[in-house]
C-alpha cells in the first residue's frame, strides 16, 4: 500500500527509573502512488549529541480513517543512561505533494517529514525526575476546512501529571529534524491562504478566520509542559489541513463556560450546551485531567438532538485534588456535516484546601503560645504562622484568589514543616501592653499553595515575668565602667502556684550569669536593681536579661525570663565644623524621644543642647580641631499602664574632634561656543568650533563655588585628556580663587591640536586639601583640512610648478599618498603632508608626460577619537609645457 505522511507526533509515558515507553503516531494518505507505507519507523534519541542512539519501532496498530487516510501507531521502550534533557525525533520521507505553504514555489513532497519531543529528567521534579508527556484522545487525520468559513482545531491534550500546558505555532521539521527555514521552505498558512491564523497559548485552540484559498496547508503545534514554573518537556504535533471550496456546512457553537473554584471535598456540576444552525447531529465530548484521574475521576455525560446538544460535567473532589494551579477541561462540539466541523470551549477548575480551624492563643510569661487543629486534609505539608500588631476585623472567607496576608498587616513569624506539630511559642520580640493577633495557614503542593487562614485570635502579654526598664550606663570607662540594670516586678504572677522565697538572676547576651539579687520570702520585697561593674562601656552596647526564680522542694526553679534589653551605644563621625552622632539599642519598650547632652570634656559639666525622635543627630557650627563630648538619654515607655513611665536611660559618654573631611562642590565648567556646534563622537557630545580651530586653542571658564554656598575653596585643578581613550592628567593648578578662565593650546607630535576633554576641580584650604569631584567634562574636536588641486604645470615658470596640498593644512598627522599614470604604474609616493611633486617619476627622476594622473591618499587626521584615517581619491591634470596666464 502506498502512502505519504500527513501529520503525527511522539508521546511517552514513564515506566520507572530511566525507562520510558514511546508512541509514534502518524497520519498517512492512502491516495499516493509511491510505496511509502511503513511497517516500522526509525527513532532517534539525542540526535546530534555524543550520546545519540537509534532504534526501530514496529507498527502495533493501523486504524482506517475518513477520506482514504489511515492512523499508524508504533510503540517501543527506551532506557536512558542518565538524567538531563533528551530530544526524541523521527524522520520519514516524504510529505504530501501540493502543500501550498511548504517549500513555496517548489515541491512539498521533496521535503522530509519529521517531528520531535523533548523530555527533561530532573531529580528536582518529583521521584526520580519522572515525567509523562501530554496524551491525545483524538487524531487530526484528516483535518478539513472550508473557504471563507471559520475553522478551529484543538488537540484535546491532557497531561497525566497535572502539569500546566502552553501552546505555540512553530515551523514544522525537515531533514535532520531541524525546523524548516522561513520563508525559503515554510511560511504560515495565512501568508498564502489569507485571513488570520492564530493559536490560543493557554487553551491550545487553533483558529483560521477565514481561509480564502483552496488547497493543502501544514502547521505544527508545540505543546509545552510546565511544573512549578519549570519547563519539563514538550511535544510537537504536525498537522496537514485541507481547505475545500463550495462548502455548505457551518461550524457549530458552544455556549461560553465560566471558570470555577471550590474547596476540596465539595462537588462541582457544570452544564454545557451547544447548537448548530444547519441542524446537524451533534456530538459533545470533554477531555482533561479530572476525567482521567484514578480514582475519583470526573464524569461527562451528554445528550443531543438535531441542532442541539447538552452535557453535564460532574466531579466529587477530594483532598488529593488540591494543587497550586488549575485543572483545565476542554469541551468539543462536533457536527456530522460535510465537511465535519468542531467548536471548542475550555474552562478551569481551582481546587483549594479548606481553612484551618481551632486557633487558640495563650499569653505565657514574655511570649504567646499559639495552637491550632490539624487540617481535615492529611496531605498538608506544614504551616505558616503570621502575627499582626493591633486588632484585625476582616473576615477572609474566599481564598480562590491568593490572599496577601502581608498586605493585610501580618508578618510571617514561623514556618513549621510537618503536619503533626500544631503549636508555636512566640517570644522574645513582644512588648507588654500591645495587642498581638495571629492567623495560621496550612501548606500544600511543596509549599506553593496556602490554605485560607484561620480566624484571627488576639491577646496581650501578662506581667508574669520581670520586665526590664533600665539599662543605664553609669560609668564610661574601658576598665571600671558600669551599667545599672533595673526591672519591674511580675505583679500578675500567681504566687499561690509559685511559692517563695524569690530571687533574680541577671544574664548577659550569651546567657552567662553575671549577678544575683538577695532572696526574699515575698515577691513584693525583692530587689529590682543590679549594678554591673568593672566592665568596658566604651566599645559597644551590652545586652541583659533577668530571670525570676522561686523555691520548689528547696531548690531554685525558674519561673520565667524577661525579654532582653541593651544599653544605648553612641558612635560619632567628625566632619567639617560638625560631629554626627548615631546610636543603636535593642529594647522591648518604646523609646519616644532622645535628649542630647554636650560637654567640653569627658568628665565635664554636660548641658542639654537638643532632642530628636530618631537615632541620629548632627551637632553643627563647631570649631574644627577642638574636642567635644556627648551622651544621649532616651525617654521610653511600655503600653502597659502598670509600669511607671517615662523612664530614662543614658548612653556612654563619647568625645570627638571636628575636622574638615568634606570636599567642596565642583565648579560648573562652561564654554562660550554655541551648542549648535555639538557633534557626536563615539556617543559623546563634543564641541567642534571653526573659531577654535582657526585660533588653535580652546577657551573655557568655570564658576567659583564660594559664590554658590561653599566657603572654603582656595584653588582649582584643571585636568586634560587629548583623546577619548587616553587618561586625564593635571595640566594646571590655579591658586587664585578668582582666576576662572583659561586658554589652552596643545601640541601633538609637534602639531597643533584643539581636540581634547577638560574638567576642573575645587580644592579647599591647604590644611585639609580636600578636592571636589570633577566638574562636568567639556570636550572639543579638531576641524581637519586637507585637499588637492586638479591641475599643475611643472614647467619651471615659478607658477603652479608643484602638485601639493592646498593651504591651509590643519590637524593632519601624516599622509600616505600614491600617484599613478593611466596604465596603473606608480610615479610618486610620499608620507609628508607638505609634499611637493614636481612631475618627475620618483624612480627615474624624469619628467612624466602631460596627461591625467590618479592619486590615492590616506590622510591621518588628528581627532578626539584618535588618529582617524580619511581616504581621498581623485585625479590631477599634469601639463608640462608653458601655459599662458589669462
């Protein structure tokens, strides 16, 4: 039996490990006169790579199709040697003849038929990196359209792994499994047949509105698989489309179907209806992953009568159906007209997890204990705990769209991996008197999907542990420094549960014990102040926490620990007539304001000079090279009214000396040349002035920064670069601050040049010698001039006896001149821009005959971009007899 290829694709399923089963499906035309029917097909794995392998698959199924076509199925297995990206291809001569958009102007049956599939095996994409390609429930064998009728086609692709799909029209493949070159071997159908040929990249529906030319066409549809946003494979389906004329049938139409969202465990029912204006008998079908799941698959049932079809999609969802993306269902409505037409509609289903419940919170010491119930879906993978300061009254009952809890004012405080751990203790960063609200979400699908949050629960810390109020630096010294630590008693502690005597232990930031208060039978009589002595208080802040102990069975037992608090540590940065103070502290209370104190010596008399609400202050109008000393005192409070406020804490004392480290602002560099003389040189705007070129020097000026807010500029530095690729160098220092104009003349290899770039800087007093950043750069370029006459008379009459460049000659470094006679023989050469040719042959020293001589000259011009060659070709008339002057 003879046949030619009309279309096909390669699909695969994962059998285990690195082994896959591949299926080649082709559509062939039985009307061909050439013997090309294939009982077997060769298949290539990783063609063109060092790991290439070839195999042969036998045909396992032959299915007769309409209009003298057949569907061929070839099946085989292959085991790859490693993970990675694998390309699977087949090639088979040849395509059908007469395809209008394949080899336009040639013979399409001379073009090889080829399809490809890509498989990415990656351990990051599930167990062993296994993947299954999309699967097809229909075969476009053949596909028929009609002139001036809308045509649509959908491959009804289903991904068994639930991967997201996207679609793209691509050129089909030819010899070597390479894409046919556009436009030599392929153009898209509408470029020949008119209309508009498109694909919906999300649903995969291909539409041609409307073909205008009868004939055979080809298109290829590339179907990509995406998992967690990562490409895991693709399949290319090759399709041949026949466009007929004089069709009386019209396509049926499906009513729009809308997307839906439901919680796992709920049932969904979607009604579908369609009609046909020709009153054809209709067939309504559906495909999609929900219909192929096992178990708990969806169902689709339909009934039809002439011109009308109705169907219903039903699905009882379970927790196993939860996923981060949506399920896509494609519905196809097909008539029985001549030719057969179809219409397609898709809809998406989001199956989301149920919300968590049972949220409970309980203040405990300096933290809050948060707990919740396990989710009803046991495929949850963990939890996110969120906290918000202040009450939250919004009710979140619809999570079909992702909920941005951060935008609602919540911050994530903990992520818990595992479904069984349903509690969290939030401590360390909480403050008394502040209301804290919590919600918890469950995580699914490798953490990519969150459930709806729980209802909100709120609480305020109880005063059941010591509350630090003071970490006050009482002595600034690297050896005998001291801090005073004070706290408020835990007045809400249940002393009937925790019996005395009581005492406190004071710890540093590493949890090391640094002191202990005396024991007291009654909590109300305990000491609440501790002095930490003989420490270095000059280099950094110190952190402290306080533990409360009670006596249980005659042993010390811990009741709880306060939040940590640190001393204030001030850093200084000296500058010109000023000192910048900045400080940091880590405290559980709220500091409202900071007071700045100043003295002329470390242990001198300090006076209040200012206050600020931020941890930064600049003391200005100082005298350079004189020492100034400071400390900062904070005023803070808790939101708990039982704690007396405000309370004050002092930093260490610190001294510094202002010094002028600040360079002055740069001058503004300008030129009097009009901006219309600007040209572009390698992306740089450059002045090119005839006036400068004629004068042979550049003139520019700059502003005095002392006239624009500065007060200490005493000199300027002028920098110059002759070419764009050269370095700037200092060419002059101006000691007079009022000297702001300069004329510069530059010589390059003994030749005058005005090309170059300049910038100027300002320098302050000699004592500090701070130099400003450069001003804007101003650049100039040369105006090269070099040209030749077209006649000369070397007859020794002292009038035009030499062929030479016309004056003026400007900004020329060198030339390479060659002069030839009419036979192409060289008669003169020179590299001197000021050459003079007396008409004699440079080899024989004989006068050359009258005639036309041709010259070729390379002129090396001096430009800002460097030595720039310019070619000048032309001719000159040599007349070596006497010429009368008219």
